[in-house]
C-alpha cells in the first residue's frame, strides 16, 4: 500500500481544525484520500483533470468573494487596506479596531499591555506620553520611511478643539499610506491603560466599547527652531496686471507688499501672461505693467519668481479673472482648431496649444516652441538688470494647462468633476499624425488610434474596459499607446526647457507638476494615465520626467502639497501622500531641488502645520527639505489681523526661527 504524508494532506485539504475530534476526522480523510489515489492494482495515479478544474474554479470563487469583502470594508467601513490585501490584512485591521496591537510579524496583544512595567511591589505602572515626537520607533507610522513626520496630525485633529474621537488602531506595515491614520495614538503615545484617565480626558464609550479621547484644547506642535531656512514667496493676484498691461491699484498693492515685508516674507511670485504680453500681433511685446511692478519690488528689496504663463486664465479652480490666449492665436484657431488639444468626441480645449504643433509652422510661420522661445528671450532682454542683480530668483516655465506639465485631461468646462478619470487628449490632427508614425515604426499601423473603451470624463476605472483591473491598459496595444502618450509629454518638456535654459542662462528654471492622486490605489492609476503620467502599479511614471529635469538642471515645483478636507478620498481610492512621497523622494534622490505651493486657501494653524511637515520632513535620513515655498495667494483676507498673525508664525517656522512658546 502506498503511504502518504498526513501532515501534507491536512495542510492542503483539511485546513485549520478544532481541537475536539480532529484526530478522527484526519484519519478518515486520509483513508478516503488513499482510496481515491491508490487503485486496486496498487499503482498511484495522477489527479483527474476534472478535479484540477474544480480546484481552479473554487480558487477563482474564493478570490471573487475576497475581493467583494475587501471592497465592502474599504467603502463602508473605511478600512485602510492595500490594493492586493489578503486575509491577514483583514484580520489585522479587525484586531486593531478592537483595540489590539498587531506587529508586522503578526504578534498580537491587547493595547493596554504596551509600555507597562512592574515596580518593586509588582504593580504595573503606565508610561504615557503626550508628544508625538516621543513615540517609540517600533510603533512609528510607515509614513516615517516616506519622508513624513510621524508626529504629523491631520486637519481633523486640529479642527476639534474639544471633541471626542474614537482611538484609532496602531498602524502596521500592512497599512497603505494615509496621513490621517494613527493620529490620536501619536498624540497620546502608544501605551498604557488609557481607560477613564482623568489627565487625558479618556473614557469608555459603553455603547460600542471603544476607547474615546476627549481632545485637549491646545495640541503639541513640533518645534522648527534651527531647521533649514525655506524662503517664502506669496503669489500675487492673477489680475495684478490688466489686459492693457497696466498695473492695477498700485497704491493698494504697495500697502499689502509692505505688510508682507514687515513679517519677513522673502518675495512674491507673479504670472507673466502670454495673452497680455503678445496680445495683438506676433512678436509685438508689451511689458509696461510688469516694469512698474518690478520697480516697486526692487524698492522694497523683495525677491521675485516669474511664471511664464503660456496658457489662458479662467475656468479653472481659483481663477477669478479671464485672460485668454493672444488674439492672433485665437484667430488662427478659428480656421485651424487642431492647434488645440482635442478629446475623442472632438471637443477642443483652447486653454493652451497642443503639443502636436511644437514643430509645426502653423503660427504665422513659426512653430509653437519658437513662439515660446521668442517671448522668453524678449523678457530676458527687457528685464536684464533684474537678472543681473539677482532680484529674479527663479523662472517657472509654463508647459501646459495651468502652467503644469500635463495634458488638459479634466477640463471643468467639458463637464469633468472630481473624481472622474478624465479623457485622453490626443485627437487633433497633429497628435494623430505623431501616433500614426509611432505605430508604423512599431510595425503595427492599425494601432494608430486612441483607446475605444476608456470611458468618459467622469467614469470610474472599474466602469471601463481599458482601466479596470486586468484591462487593456496592460495589454500590448495599451502599453504601446501609453508609452507614446507619456513620451510626447516628456519630449514637450524637454524641448521647451532646453530653450528656457538658453534664454535664462545663469538663472534657475523650474517646471510645475500637479498631483493626480485620485485612483492612485488602483492598479491602473487611471487619472494619472489620462494626464500623461504612465504610472501604473508596475511602472514608475515619473522617472522619465525626473531624468529630463536633471538633464536641464531644472527644479521641480510639485503642487500636491495638501488636499481639501471636503474631498472624499476613500471613495476615489486616493493617496495624496503616497503620490507626493513617490514624486518628491524621486526628485530628491536625483538631487533635483523641489519647491511647492499650497493647492487650497489656508489661514489656520492646522493647515500651516501640515505644510511645514511636508516642507521639512523630520524623518528624512538626508535632511532634505523644500528649496522654496509659494503661498497661494495675496488677498485682503490674508492681511486681516488674526490671519496675518498665523501667517507670520508660519513664515518664522519656515525660516527656522524660534517662537516665544518654544523659548525656555
């Protein structure tokens, strides 16, 4: 008789059995297994093909059920589970919600047993800390390895000056990046018997047996005294210079600038709009309003960052004025609308010029790149004295919509709403010509088309055949198309920045990159793909951009510095911190300076604290920090007394100065 390994049978077919009656069950199962596997002749035969198919079917059913369970936990329970979570992640999440601690190796124990020690009389005592900076290293958030301070507290913590919140679980290595997790545990420490503690205001909620924290009125903050100096620039209003290139309300502007100067703001950032400068005829430039503005800034001894804005203003979030592209460009567009980006249905986006005409002489005998270069060269000649004395510290080169290096994949004017995936913008005749050429070089001319199953502006990834898990984005055609689509973006940035370095030799130039963080936790990263960042789960879509910036010794201005509290990040599988870590750390690893700006209005301490943690990550091993920070934007609201006090406090901490409350 052929013998078999009982333990192997139990491990593969029986699974985990209860202690009672398990031996009898195992013996019966082993006998049945041997009878099936050993025929009358005594020779062992292979498992039937039908049984293998049944096993595969059971495995597929198991995976389908698991996927539904994970989706339900993420959607309805707000569980922070990674994309390819397994049963271990689920059990760990449930244990942590119950108040237990789950270590990376799976060791699990009640939270009250942490940091307890026995005194001479054998009575346990508890060590409780109130500063997030004193967290034990073994329980620090995984964000600390991503350049994010473990002491960071999100806006929800600061907004509640005296509220009760459920004590969140301790984070583990299985958790996906989320800056809002483990915030309360960071404030009160990781250990001790916290039930009904009168010092911390902690009690038990008898309804659901959860630990409840009565939040203190004043929260501990990180002391930034002695940290590196990060210069602060304030973005001027979009319409500081009108369509006639005249400085609007210079007296009022001077008063506001003097206020900024009094609190040691380093300088300002201003958009130089192509639609104002070269409004009426090719190569006829008007710089009058900017000349007066720059003279005022020189008298106040303030630095200046200039954004060469080759896009229109109006229609985007935060746009309060309308500044179209030059009139002569609009006239060309009426007869040849293919100079603008075009979506699959044929809708044009006149916000900026299509990258398909970078080398096409369709702009009164000039290519788009030549038009950009002529404008930048005129600016350099006109303001030579400001470059020579170092007053102009940086030139931000506009490379696409909103001045950012990306496709206009999510135009609000065409109905896009967050968190839609957006649409590919490659259907003007010049982009299609480039696509046909790429397909022919590949040897598959029938690939000269855009995806037909990529959904619409407001689709979700799982609703499309192209972006869903296992979708066409990862097939042969999908990889070809996305490689071409993203390479056009990189090539455009390469061409314009090479000419910008030539025009502004000796001055730092930078490119602005936006953070498409929604659907970051899906396999396809659909929102990034339509924007031109080929950053699916098995590919680093920002490496080529980083290499291009490094070739030109250009800085990176990354705008995913924070998100709106009103955004529903869980429904969109968003991960702004994970995206920011990927982009910023990749640039720092390549020794590229990184600047940033806030995406949404900020006037309170919790928002400023978040920006500070991003600008100067406490846990970065090389002490990296932002090279500069731009505050959006100068307004009467900013100069109100209480808002100005908070902003001055923010400026001091960015500069690494000591505050009175930190002085002993």
